[in-house]
């Protein structure tokens, strides 16, 4: 449909900067798509374009600026939580690299994973029972519940909504500048 050479690239060697960030009608980031998909959604009148890349594509009859950030005209139900992989790195991202007991931000190497209800008391290893903790808090809490240790969590534990998925697709430091104001929980 488009003359890819017009933007000096091929569809196969696209860089993240030529992709588009899709926001929900509520401005919540949903996912990242190719510029082709972004233009198709726009032709279908499903999205409005909020930001552009400084690149163009030519079709037979017209030239189009490539969308960088697009917004759904109708609200869509965000991707289900079970689509977010449960792993140490995603727990850190959900918790913004902050110890959930002392509320201090740490580098990943200084963080640990803590079972809120200890594994020894049958606490499961899942999104709602695992939090980010610094080494000192993890040691102090030891094999106790937050109540027993008198170490309350500074916010309730919830499964993450969407960001870890986006972070894995495009790391925060590689996201185009135009995306940053829409990615509210970026780790940088
Ligand atoms: Zn701590």
C-alpha cells in the first residue's frame, strides 16, 4: 500500500521510533503497533492522531506523516492481567523499584522479592502476594506477616494493569520522546 523506500527503511528493519503508541480513549497506553497498522486504524476512523514522527510515506496519490501517538476514539477494554508475565523484573517495575516497606527507591541489584504472607505459611508466589523489598527490610521482616513484623505495606498489593507489557516491548530509554508524557509509570 505504501512506498516504504520513501522513508528510507524497509518494513523489516523498522526501529521502535517508527512505531506508534496506541492510547485508549481515556489516554491510558494500550500497546505499540507498526506505523502501517497505525495508519490503517486511522483510515478506518478508529483513532485520532496526537503526535507525528518527522517521517513520511507516499502512496500512489498522497503523502502521509507517520503517526507516533494515536488515541482510540472509543474506549476498549485493556489487555487482561493474565497477559502480563509474572517475573522478578515485572514485580520491580510494578512497584516502581521502591521497597514496599520503607518506601525508598533502589537499584535493581539492591532489591529482593518478598512474600507478603511468607512462603513457609503457604503464601503463594503470585502478583497479589509478592512485593519489592530492600535487603534490610526483607531481613527484618523475615518469616513474618506484615502485621506480626509491624511493617505495613505502604500501598495495597495489586496486579499491574498494563505497563510491564509496554516496558518489555520498548525499554523506557528507547521510547521516542513524544511517548514519554503518555507513559506515566516509566522506570526512568
Ligand atoms: Zn526497605
